[in-house]
C-alpha cells in the first residue's frame, strides 16, 4: 500500500534559490529556520534538489546548467552519493544519513531529488547492479534519455536486474532516513512527445521499491505537465505529481495555473495530490548565474498564489531562502487558518471561471465548514459576486449564510440574501469563511 | 442542479437495428416487450434514435446514411418534429407526446436523439426563434457543422437568442414527456480535430434549458471518444458521455474498451456515467441496407461485455430488436444479481491489466459487498489468479475470503489463502461475489 | 495544356483597399490609372476580389466580414452573378462582360475572385446544374465547407454533374472575357487540418474546365500556406498558389516571407509561380470598417518587399488604391530594370540566410546577367558581404566581377577581389546588377 | 562545390544480406563478382554498411541488433576504425585503405556507412578531437541521440572543434580512398518527431569536410523518409537522400514507393538523387538471426521495382549477396538499355496514378528519346492505355509515334492513333521506348 498522507506535503526545496549548487551548511540553515519559525504552522519537509552528487555543479553556469560528462560521486554499484566537497558529513560512505538525522532532530522530515534511471557512466563502465547478477549495461536503455539533463539512462522494462537496481537505491535512501523523494524526468518525459509517459514502468518500480523498504516515503513526480489521461496511474503509484512545467514568479504562469487547477480539480485525494510546483516568493535565484532577486510577484499576486494552492489542495514547497524571509512573507506562509485547507478533508471546486475572474468553493464534508475564494484576473480592481445558492457543493447543506470572514484581512462582511460581494484588487484574491 | 440518478440508465435504443428508419409501431413493440419481460430487472428507457424528423430516412441507403438536403418535418420556429408518415400519432402538432404517454403507461421512460444545433434550412430561410426577437440566421454558425450528418448548424456562443432556441426545443420535449435526450455531434465534434470539444457552450445551454424546464431529463452526449481532459466539464453538465466512437460486435472494439475503461475508471459518480455505448447483441442491422444479422460476438464475448459494462458502471443500452431476443440473451440481460453493480453505490476499479488478461475489483462501500472479475484476452483458455490481499479496494475491509460465487455460472469456488484462481475461456469472463 | 505564362502575373487586386465592397466605378478608376501610368512598366491585370455577387457586402462590417445567409445575385443554375446594385453594367444578365470589355479596351486584362464550390443556397433549393441532368444537391458536399466564408459547399469527387458545374461557371466567365481566376478556400482548406488539400479534385476540375473553355485563363489558388508536399500538384494544375496566409503591412510577416521563399525557391517555373501575396503599400483598408491608412511599411521595408518578390519570382499584385498612389510609391512600382526579374528567364536562389541577414543570387541563364540582393533583418544598419566565388549559381560562368550597380539607388560600387560589400539600412535591401 | 555526378550511383551494399556483421573476405567476394559480371553494365560502388567498427557485431542477435555499450575499435581521437578481427587488412592503423585499394584495382569505387555524430564513449572519456584544442565532451551533445542505435552522440552546432571533428574523420576516410559515405540517423532523426531534421548542421559540416578533403566523395543520407519541406537543403548539401524508411521485399512497401516517387518526381537533378533505398532481390538476410531467404518479390514485382527506380531516377544499390545471384536476376540487373535511364539526362514524370495503375513518361531533352512505363497495382492482369498526345512532357516534341518497343521483353508493339495499349500482369510493369 502506498503512503496515504492525509494532507498535501508542506516544505522547503533548495532549487529556486540554489539551482544545482546547494551545500550542507545552507540546507541546515534553512532547516534551523523552519524548525524555529514555521514548523508550528505545519511545515515539515526539507528537500535537497537536483545534482547533489555533482562535484562541480554550478561551476560552468554560463554554458551549462548541468555539466555534461561531469564528475560525479558514485559507488561501486553505480549508485550516486552526495558530493563530499559539498556535503562533508557524507564522508566515509555515510551518504545523507547524518544530514537526515540532523533534520529529524529538529522535528522535521528530509527529502531528496533524483533523476529517473541509472547513471550513464555506470552503463558505459559495466558496473555491477547491487543485489543481482547483472551489470548496468544490461538494464540501461541507451535510447531512453532526459532531454535536458545528461546524467542518466532510463531503466528497461521487464529485464532481470531492473527492479533490483531501484530496490538498491531506495533501500540506501531508506537507510539514510529519507522521507521524501522527488523523482525528475518521469512525470512527463518530454523529449519523447509521442510517448510522454514513457517511464510509467519506472514509476511502478520506484513505488514497489519504496513499499519493500518498509519506510513511509512520499513519492513526488516531476516535471509537468502531467498527462490528465494518466491521472489514474499517478494516483495509483505516486503521492504527488507536477501539473505544470516549471513555475516561476511571473503573472502569466500564475494565470495559467487556474486552467491547470480547473483540469485537475477532481483528482485530489488521500495520498494523491496534483502539484502546482514550488512557491517562488522571498529571495530567489542566487545559484542561477545572476544576482539573487526579490520575487517578481506583487503582494496581491502572492495572496492569489497562496489562496489557489490551498483551496485547490496542492502541496506547498517554498522556493525562497528561508533565512532571508521578511516579516510580511513569513506571515503569509504561517497562516494556520488558511493552511488547514490543504488537508484532504477539504474539497475545493471551481465554481466559475471567465476571462476576468474565477470563483472557487470549498467544503469540509465532515465539519461542514464552507469557504469561497474570489480571484481577479484583471489589471484593475473589480467587484466580484457569488450567489451561494448556485454553488453545487453547498446544495446538500442547510441554512442561510449571513456572514463571511475574509481570512487574509481578518474582516467580517455581511452577506445579503445569500449573495457574497466584494471588491478585489488587480491580480488579487479574497478567501471567505462562511457562517 | 442537474439530474442525479443513483444508477446508470438502462434501456433500449433503436439505432443498432433500425438505423435512421424506425417507426412508431416498431418502437411500441419494443416497449411492450421490455415492459413484459425486462422491466422487473431494471430496464426502463425506450430511446428513438437519429433522424425521426426525416420523412425519407433510409430510402437512399446505397448512397447516403443521411440524405443531404432531404425533406424534414419542421415547425415555423425551426424546431424539428417527428415525421408523421413514420409516427402517425404525431399528427396535428402533437409531436412525441402520444408515444411518450404510451411508454409511460407501460411504466417505462421515453427518450429521443437530437443533433446539436439548429436546422440548416431554418437558417437559410431566416425562420424566427421562439421566445426571442431574432431569426435563425442570427444564431446559426455556418462554420460549425457536423462532419457526418448534414442537418444542422451549431448555435453561436454568447449571442442573443441562442439560449432561447435551446429553451424552445427542450420545453417542447418536456411538454411531450421526454425523459432522456441523447445529443449527438457534441461530446466530440470530430470534424474539428484541433478543437474537438468546440460545442462545450451548447452542452451548457442544453443543461440550463433542461433545468429551466423543471423536468428530470437525463442528458447523454455522443459521439465519443470523450476527451479525458474535459472530464470535469462532462461531469458538471451532463449525465453520461460516450467514451468511445461507435461500438459494434467486433472483438477488437471490445478489447479496446478495456483501455477506455482503464482511463475513465475514476470518473463514475452519482448522476455522472462514462458511457461504453450500446450493447450489440441479438438481432442487428436491419436498417443498414443489408440483411439483419445475429451478433458476431460469441457467448463468452457477450458475457465479457456485460461483465465489463456492469463492473465499470456504464449505462446499458440494448441495440437488439427486443422482440427477437432468444432465451439465452434475454437471460443474459436480466440477471438482477449482476445488474445491480451499475448502481452508483458500487465502485469498480481495474486491479491489473496486461496483454493477456485483466482483473477488476468492485466494492460497495455501504454494504461491504466485494466482487472480482477476470477477463481473458487470449485466443485460448487460461488460468487467471488474484491475490486478494493485494487489492487496494479491499485494504480497509476486514477478514479473510473463504469462498467465491461465480455469478454467471452460479457456482461456488473455494478460495485458498486469499488467492482466487479460475480457468477462463478464450475472450470470456468470470464474475465472483466474495464471502 | 495549362496556360504557360513566361512571367509571373502583375496587376491590381481590390481586396486590400475595398475588402468585400468594391464597385464598378472604383474598378474602372483603378484600371484607368494603371493604363495611363503603369501599363508600360508591365502591369496588366485588374482583379475584382471576393463577394462581388453579394448585394449587401460590407453593410454589417462590425459583426461579420461575410454576412451569413445573405442576399446573393444568382442565376437559375446556381451560378453567382455580379450584384447589379454594385456593378450596373451587369444588368440584363450581361455579367462581367461589359466591365471586362472596358478593361480590355485599355490594353489590360480582367480577373475575378471565386470561392471553391457551389452556393449553399443552390443545394438547399435543389437548383439544376447547367449542362447536366442533376441538381445542385446531388453534387454539393454538405460536409465540405470553408471555415471563414459561409457562401459555398465543396463539390463532390467523381459524381455525375460535378465537372459539368465547373464547366458551366468557367464557360460563363470565358464568355465574359475573364483572363484570370483567383479561386479561394482551395490551396489550403484550412478548416480541415488533417487534410488541408482536401479540394485537390476541385483544382483538377477547374483546370479541365479552363482548358475546355479554350481561353488562356490564369488559375491562381488561395489562401496559403500552400503545402510543399503538394508542390507537384500545384505545378501541374495551377499557375500560381499562395505560399503564406494573408500578407499585410507588418514587419514580422515580411520577415517570415524569407522563410517561405527559402522553402519554395526551387519551384518557380514557366507557368508556375509560388505566390507571396499582394503588396500592401500606398493607401489601404477603406473597406475594413475603419478609416483608410497609409501602409505601415517604412520605405526601406517596401524596397525589401519589392526586391524579395522580384528576385524570388513571385506574382505582383498591388493592394493599394491606385488613384491615390504618391510619386515615391509609383516610382517604386514602375522600375522596369527591376521588374524584369519576375520573368521566368531569371532564376533566383537563396545564397545565405541567418538571424541577421539574407543574401540571394539571380542568374539569367540565357543572357548570363547576374544579380545579388542583400537584406538586413536587424533593427540597425549593418555591413553585408558576399564572396561571389562561393555563389553556386555563378560557378559555371566565367570571369571576374569588377563592378556592381545598385539598382534602387542607381549607384555603381567597385568590387574588390570578387567580394561585394555594402552597408544596408535596418529592414532594408540592396539589389546589385554585376558586371 | 559538392560532387555533381551525372547519374545516380549504382552499386552493392552489405546490409540486406549481412546486417551488421559483414567481413573483409565477403566484401572482396562481392567486389570480385561485380567487376567480373556487372561493371560493364554500369555498376561501380561497393559499400560496407553499419557497425564495421564493432568487434562483437551480430553476436547477440536474439536480443539486440546493435549491442549497447559494446566493444568498438577506436583511435585516440575518438575516430572509429574497422574491427581488425573482421577486417584483417585494417591492422596497424591502416583502416580501410587496403580494402579500398583492392576495390579500386578492380575498377570499382569504395564506400562506407557511418552514424552521425561522435562515439558516446569518446565523450564519456574526454578524448581529444584531432586538429583542435577541445575534447569530445566539449562538442558531443548528450541530448542528441539516435533512437535505434546506441553508438553516437550528435555534434553540437556552432561550437569550437565541431567542424574539426568532422574534418578529422572525413580526411581519414579520404586518405583511405573512400568514394562514398552513407551517413545514417541524419536524413530523418526520427527519435525527435517535432524536429526530424535536427541534424541539418551536421549535414552541412559533413559536406564542408568533404569539400576540404579535395576528394569527390558522394554523400548519401539515411534513413528516410526525407522531409519534402527540406528538399532544397538536401539538394544543396547532399548527393542522395532516402525518401522512405527501410525498404524490404514486400509488395505493400513497393506499392507505397509510387506515392513517394510522385512526391519527389520534380527533385531529381545533377548530383541530387532522391533515393528509393536498396533493391532486396536475390538471396537476403543471412545476418539477421534467421536463415537466408530468396526475395519475396515475384519476377513481375522485381520488374516493377527496377522500372520504377530507373524511370524515377533513383540510385540503385543491390542488397543481394552477389555471388549467389541466379541468371534471371543477373540479367534483370544488367540491362544497359534500361539502366541508362538513371542518368540525369533522362527526366521521368508521373503521367497518371489511380488505385489500379500508374503511368510514367520519360524524356531525354538532349536526344529526344521518349519512354512510357505502365504499372499494374491490381491482383489480376489488366489492359493499360495511354494517349500520348496528353503527355505533358511530349507536348513540345514533334511527330507521331508509330511504334513502341517493350524493353524487358524486347518486343515491338504497333501504336494506333498515338494511343499506346498493352496488357500488364498483376503487380507487373511494361517499359516502352517510343519511335
């Protein structure tokens, strides 16, 4: 049985700030900050993103994001290890064990990013596969590559040793104490447009390996866009999957997320969370070969983002360097009365969407709590209205709504004749709890 | 609020036997038969399929299925009426009222097929739209046609009089007593491959007109394949929608339906039923310009079809001429212990599928009833096995299974160590109730 | 044998200025102007563009470019005639005969635009097809429409009366004295993306009808983009075909034309001219529901356009209202030393193209005349260079080039060591005759 | 200037019989046979096909056609060399020099197959690129692979050392005496469906390297289907290019070739030959992991194939093991009166094609020689007719045709009233020389 989390994972991911080049000290600093200031609001995962095994990661950023044919930390069985020059505690084959323990001691959980498949160099060097009698060249498929990262070959389907390879890496990660695996180039293997879910068998092998490991590890699939026609497969074998390509601090991408959430609104379930990608707020981008910058989102746009991610039920992964968060952003990220919506008990549904605005409703079927969110797509403020009698989700529930509390502003609004009305600023949002 | 049927509709449709040319007497004969021999098993809808308004339907079958620029029964408002030469009781503007009353008197429900849009001739003749100040040419879109039927133009989006037109036809049908509308060229407007759900706005207008009419009318959308990325829209506005193109008595099409059911398995809900299309068994095809024939499906294939449709939760619409049903087929169609699975209380899920076979599970979450179905895709018999401990649906339920009753054969099988095993004939199926 | 013109047609077309609404007086005024000021430079065709049969053309320009289900001048055989309210000389069934005669008397040639197919209204009214025993509904295909104009249905392939219909309209046009037919919705039937040359059989019927008529009529196919994989078919049955969608006075479209000319450079031949579309210069757009405007092209861009069209060998059709041409533009359009390149004796080839510039060469294989054109795509002036020894076209010709005459500026440039160098303004062009 | 052969290349290729595993002795035996029995008829090229550098080629034929991560003969600069265990004369770094000399001594020409790009192993091992200061990892693009062969990475565009690499291999081949290079995975890089000519820059680098080498080397591009929209590029940089995917001895593929020849008929020119692929006749397939077989083509189908390839103007490359040719096949392949059509002086054009048959015409514009070919697609014999007055190619030539000589049968036929008529057997062809 796959891990069935009752709410969408909430955490921090190193990518948006550090690109490929985060190190141990930086990870610890972010974990310390989360434990001290955010854990109480529900944040718990600390995730080390892509290429922690690359010794020279980030050193040729003007030419390559991922240095081709670069120098990687790898064991005799073709398993990638943390680069010791970047993660000193990994020395002597300890891998991420010490770092995971550090994070666990803070009361948090530890996650890592991996690329689908087996290192190319392992295949070219015919390295043995742990726990099997085959070598890497027997299971590596030289025609299955990632279009944007040069590290791995896909693993073949139905060949001896393939499951053994995935078992060998997952059992290693489980020993280290890994709680969360973000596997990349797997949700949409976009270099193969005629077969963009070409690695479905690798998703299955990963999930089987996780269950064999006996550890409750969240399996997160990247990159998007996930294929809606494979929704049933993601739901069966994974815990979260990216519904868009990389998301950044750009209004067009945020506006587009409403189309993606419309598409995936029926697919949030216990242990199964369509993923809107990381939250690019606060300080960003130091590792990307240019100076760090402050998020390009306005405050209203950040409120829109948080409201949509929460009412839709997306996982929440912060992209910012946490230690540099300003007070306003920290407050935005620690509103427990709003973050509780990402629990599986709350079902969000799009009520209406047109060129100018969107309205979502949300119902907790156990407690009967009701919410409405307004979103303004326009370049100017506008009044948005919702006749609550028309909301399908509230059809079976009784009684009139007389009052609505706007959560971000903490203000009460009177509701006349079951019609909720408010003025919403440009690109902004309102989130109402109804009484 | 759209109609929320608790189970998928079950009925008879004139198309597979009569093509475009069914008449009143034939419809009545099928209704009589259903009332006498099938109603008790849950069958209730009698549906008159395509071109009941065409006076010459079927007379040029060697050249055309649908005679272009043919002679149609139409009122002064561009609303199509039953051709009186084929449906005598429709004389004097009574439409399908008398025939619907006849069907209702038998304790059954009455349905009709319509083509999306407004008659082309109404637009070319500038006929007035009932309940509005516009004429048909104002709302007809000459660039929106059906690729395979020449009767209609699509109705424009957001123009005055468009909703009035749909209101005008639906209120007429409601007056007649229509309980079920199968709208064609709308679920997939396949002549426009870059925009195959180009008539989404017409689905919305139809559902609004139905709700205005005050009558509980089932809205069924054709043809398929429905677009999985529009699942949320079908579920919001329609009651059933075709998940394949036309289905006929051919093993390849039946085999393919397993792929379609895999895709849509998570989308069956109260009032929302993905539709596997009509059941082509018994006598078929008299109207198709060739002699009638007996279904090309073997008995095992018919059992496979019935088992899949039921465990998946598809609507059941019989294509056969009912009065010519043989005893074996009538029995196949009236097994109440099996037909109860099409109720919304029973959730079917694919447990496994490979090149040789498929296994489905089914759970009634209220009663705890459990079912397993085996399907053999091979050209020879094979043994199929299922370890019941591995079935996700049964994970939360308690206790061991010691015994399984195969419903079609009514035989009990002992279950050893929670593993269910049986030999299944080529292209055949087994359906087990577990204890 | 189809018409084999030795050079690409040059003329005027009413569309860019008058849209659907040109009238007889306006056509005559443009013809008079051409005869007086441009004929001597080689201009000869006067073409009446789309919907000359529509009585109300242009009267609902805020809602429709082409009024659906509008009022058309049509004869008893379903053949469209000039609207007499717009073309008074067409009264008494004389059609375009008097207007063609007027144009011929000026020493010019007369052309018309037609839509592929047969009027929809003729099919719905079952009108007889001239010279056959069938009626329009027998040959009209209700599933074959134009995506953007509502007037016609396509004519079926291989049915009795289909060729008779095309013969009937072409013989009428030939009687009138038509020299040029621009048939629309035929080169790319873009509403059918999976079969965009779905009317290939209508092209063949048109060409056969033209040959039967005994008149040398140029057959021009619209709209583009033509399909390069059908090049052989266009070349066999037509005289010119549009290689882009509609071209207007916009730099991006002009820049894009270099890609199209690259693609089609090998396909210019006697009687076969890939068509870059009309020249949108001078005064434009009066009929388009907004005030007329001066071309948005700079003078350098207009020189670029003329140079490319000429060296490539495209037909030249002026979109401007001729009577309002200023002196600079009139000079641009009457440079006989440049216009001679559109003759089939001159073969143009792309020598190089990159992001910043393009270079073309041109050779007259009979006289040995050599040309080089430079084009600057950049937003700033740049120096462009061409080593003439590298030009494939000049490989078989002898001797050094010592001197180049830039034709637009009429200046001589010295050529050092066979390398031609010049500074070209932003978006501008240079055209050199080599000695 | 690229090599401008006056006729399409004719030769032998090892693939259809030997797959990846031909050796020196076998190549010599075929060369000896060609010199003795076929050279006089115009045959001249001896081509060693794919993976001559793979030491173990063919040893795992049950699992792989191309062994992934296998053992290759390679020099210190990442240049592949003939496997000495298969080509003993290549010992001591002599490469194909001795074998090329052997072939040249027979009065024939020598060709080799290469895969586009640089060996993957060279990139992973950072081998130096000859004649440059870079290493293989600098120029190899890890995201550019072949979908079906695991040996190479594509070479990057516009990076230092890329042209040097291609220069380094071509100069080596030129030193060896190579006359013909068949480069694979380049004409259609089919693993990238959105960009199937993704290696256009490598074609350009290859042609530049060939011209630098100073040797007249034919450049042949595989596999097909070539992209008609890139015709101008193939024509500019290559000498021949495959217009289909792999062709084998199967009627459906032969029938399909008529569609491909229709498409490419206008593209045969001096030094530029669209390529219908090898002739799979005689004994075939010994290397393919099953017993050798006799061509599945009937004699009539072989005549059809030879007639089409010749009148179209395709290169002719024999797939058979030459030493096992029977007399009938040898005669088919050595008909000089027919083979002369592959010269560039003869222009073939499709005159007509329908579901049942095709007719082609051919004209030598210098000598005025005229030919007609009939092809019967039906399963039974049929009479085919051609009115010679309708043939466009013959329109400018004078005089009546009174007599036609069918070349394969060497029989004269009287021509009545310029109409040529003959009965053609099923899947067969007739080729007439007209007088």
